[in-house]
């Protein structure tokens, strides 16, 4: 080998092992993640089975009761109870000097019920608001619990290690006894909700009406709070006192964005809670010593983010699209109304409206005005082409213009007759309401006002029945936007 080639050969020899080693590291990393995912999905590890079962039960129970908390506007009550149970956990440990699930459960339930009682006492016997009472109970009981846990950890007792999981949660620390207790609480909650669904539904949405029906509203409220306390207690070891409120609120809030029916909200909330629990356990299993509770809450938060963005009715994208569509429709209807008024000022002697006069009335710049005319043409409400000097409304556009004017003038007349508004103070309100009045409401206004012919200013209120006949529109023929408004 020549002297010139020796440095290059040496560099090649040194670089080859490095490349081979890097490839093997990547392969081992991918294999480990893949193997861990396979191990989790096969459920061969009993710890995985226990943690997954507990997290699924946690999601169902919290999703079920969280739905009632959200519609009752008591979302933070779960957070207050979660922090209030910590002193009970300490007392439950001192009772048996072991981490007996039943003893810890009884102590935590008693402390949670005490927190709920103090919360109600402060709210009912003082002038303090609900949020203030929640803050007092949360901070006071939580401070007592932290002091108790600190003293317990410093005390020379065996068996107290692991109690800190009740603060931040660790699903891997769940025992079969914990899971069985969670199953009992979840089953009890489902049974009570099924048996008392109608009563709980009525008292949640309309307590006053429920009292008139003779329902024990306070008793039902206390029953829900007891079930919530049970749910909080059994969830502590999985997600911790700090995060348990998120599992009560987030799945229910996500379901609230997906439907307007309460029974569907309960189903979606339980499903999302279970999915969050399972996904959180799976993600935490893929890493090394990753906390389960935060991953469960993050999974629930991701579901909420998706619903907040893409929900079919209440999602951000749909609301943005609906708002943009509504603004466009209002602008087009204002243009149609302006065309009507221009023709009205001229005694309806001309069918077309000059483009310059319409633009001057609307006060729009050239670019916006041209876009508006094109939108009217695209909806087949007007006929216009670039270079035309006049705009002509189609029969559908003329009917829509008359409908908007009729809504406006009927509402002005209603305000002056029923609400005693001065005639010169009704225009601005009618400008808003004219675009949202439904046909049923319009017909009720006509009947209440005895089918008037003129508005408070003496201007003619269009009769769409006469207009349809004059335009040759058959009543059964479909028209734009479903207008069918004969008198």
C-alpha cells in the first residue's frame, strides 16, 4: 500500500466500527420500544394487568360522576375533596399500622365526607361564595394531610413507605385488593345512577322544578357527593390527590363538547375516561420510571384538545366557520335590504339598482363591494357581471330582501307596541334581530300585531304572500333558504 493511501485506509477502519455500533444502538432502541409495546398488549405481566384494570375502572368511575359535577357547576368540588382526604389516609394507616386498602379507604372516605360537610356548612351559613369555600376546604385539609404524612414518614414505623403515591399517584403500585375495591365503587356508582337517573337528571338541571315535583333535592345532592368521595378515594393511588380533579373534570368536559344529550354525555365521558386511563398506562410503560398519573391526565387533556378543536357543533373550527358564514349572510342580507330601500325610494318604478348608488349606500370599498356582488350572484340572489352599471335581483333574491325588511319592520312595530319603545329607538335593535328571527316567531308577531301593513314610521311592511303571487312563485315550490311565508 502506498504511503498516500495509508491515512485514508486507517480513517476507513476507524470509522467502520463507529457506523456499525450506531446502527446497532438504533436497532436496540427500536426493538426495546417495540418489545415493551408487545409485552403491554399481550398483558403477560400481572403488574400491567392490575395497573390497566385499575386505570380503566378509574376512568369509568370518574367519567360517570364527573358528568354530574360539570352540569351542576361543581367541577372543583372533586379537587377540594381530593385534598381533604389526605388526613383520612394518615388516620387509616395509624388504625392498622399497615397499608390496608379497606382501612385507608374508610379513613379517606370519612375525611372526604367531613370536607364536603364543612364545604356545605361554610356555603350555607356565611355570605362567602362557592369558590371561596372550596379554597378554604382545599387548603386547610390539604395542609393537615401534608403535616400528617411528613410526621408519619419521620416516625420509626415499618410499612409506611409508599404513602407518598397518594400525592402524585402511581398505577404500578396498585394491588389486586385496590382494583377490587375500585370495581366495587364503580359498580355501586353505576347501579345508583341507573336506578335514580331521572331524579338525578332533574335535580342536576333544574333544582327548583325538582322541588316542586317533591324530589329530595338535598338528599340527591349529598348522595352524589358521597359517590364522588368514593371515586376520589379509589383514584388517589392511581393519579394522586394533585391530579384526580383533572380526571373528574376533563373527560366530562370533553363529552360536554361532543353532545347536547345528557345520557350520551355520560357514555362519552366514561368511554373517554377509560381510554385516557388505558393510554396513560401504555405510554408510561414504554419509558423508564415514567409516572402513570400525569400520563393519564395528559391523555385526557389531548382528547379534550381534539374535541375543543374538531367537535362537530361546539368545536373551534366549526364555530369559526359558522361565525364566518353568519357574517357573510348578514352582509348579503344587508345588501338585499339596501336594494329594496333604493327601489322603495323610487316607488318601485325601476327593477335595476345603479351599482354606484348601491355602493354609496353600503359604504364599502371597491374590493369588498365587488366581492359582495359576486357572492350575491353565486347564491343566485342577483344578476351582475363586471362592467354592468345596474344590479338586478332574482325572484329568490327579491323574496329574501322582502323577508329581511319584513322582519326588521315587524320587530320595530313590536317594540313600540309591546315594550313601549320610542319609534326613534327601535332601529338599532331591529338591525340585529332581523337576521335571526325564525319563521315561526315572525308569524307569531304578525298574529299578535293583527297582521299590520305599516311600521312605526309609516313605511309599508312587505306581504310575502302577495309578492309570491306577483312573481309567479308556487307555494309548494322550493325556494332559497326554505322561505315559505304566505299570510
